[in-house]
C-alpha cells in the first residue's frame, strides 16, 4: 500500500514527467473492482478533464493529488497505483481508470485490495481522511521536531501500543503498517510495547528512527515492495516483511517473529525488541 515514502516519490516524479501534458481522453474501468471507491460518477470524469493540462502534483500522507489547469484535482488514496507509460507502450487490459495525453502517452490507475480515485472539479476535497493527511504537519517538514513528537505522545492513551501509536488514526500522516515495522526495529522497540513504558531516551530514539527511516525510504525511491510512477520498484530493502521472515535478524542473528496483531501482521526480533509492557 502507498504510504508517505511513495506519495512523496510519486508526486516528485509526476511534477517532472506529467506537468504540462494535455488530456486527450479519459477511459473508465475495463473491469469492475468492488473496493475501488470513486468520488462522484467516474463516467463524468472525461467531461471534467478532457482539454485540461496537468499543472502540478503534491504528495502528503497517503494521498497524491494532481492539479489541473482548469482548477480540478484528481486525488488517489493509499491503495491506488498510478503508472505512466510513454507513447508506444501497450495499454493494459485491466485498469480502474485510464487517461491519455495529446502526445499519446498515458497514465492508468489500478487497485489491488482497495483504493480511492476522485476528481474534484472545483478543487475542494471534502473528505475526512484527506483532510487529516493534508492538514497535519508532515513528518518530513523541518518544523516537525522532537517537541512535536513528544506532545503527540503526551496526548495519547497510556495503554496504547507502539504500533497503534504510529500506525492508527493518522496521528503521523502517511505512516502505516507497511513502514512501521522497520521504524520500530531501528528504534529497538517492540510493536506491542505500551507507549507509557518508554523512557525519555526511548521516545527520542523512536522519533529519530521515524525521521531517519522515512528519509532513507524516500531517498531510495520508495520501498522495494511498492512501485513508483514509472512502474519501478523502490530501492529501499525492507528489513522486516513476509519475504524476509526466514532470514536471521541482521543485528543479533536471532529468529524473526511474526504475529497477528490489530487486524494485521507484526514482525519483530524478540532479542532486539523485547516487550517490557
């Protein structure tokens, strides 16, 4: 699923690749996907976008927005993939939306598990989750300091686990279950550890792990489990995923554990990430 590293990478690529391109046509889904959530009627998207040019793109939290010359915005959420292909490439058989440009290049949108696609003709996006992601101070902003992080911890329930603190309710926009595994591993904090048991030093370690891990993911073009705008996998190699479960811990050589927790999976090293809760 697209999280903060990917939204930043994809938006940067869109600004370089798509800016100035004029839309020639819009095609609706070739195959229905019950968990693709459209804003408005996708059959009307052509009327709203054909003839307009892409002005710019912005990524924040788990959303990427494309801004158009006519004031419209196309916004995609965390489960939606957006891929660009130059003229001459074959159009895929299945997609949830396809947009072609006057130079005969195109972008297409696909959804695997679930995802959102919306065109907002007046540029106003009245969606609770979009607002939470856009209005919250971004982790990569220079003004997101250790003090901000500590205040966030102080405002949470004492029995909240480290995973729940980082990955739920969009407390930190764009941080979800996909990136939280490595963040906690680098901070040497167990996903189930209660936030109230962390020392001041451990809170600081968690903050810097959060900043540094996300920065590395962005710098390397996203995670190797996700694709960018051009269809390429990111070059950040995830430390803890289902694909690395059988590998020994890169620090102590111990066995990595996998457990079901909070409706998803958590991965951790019991030696490097003990649970003191």
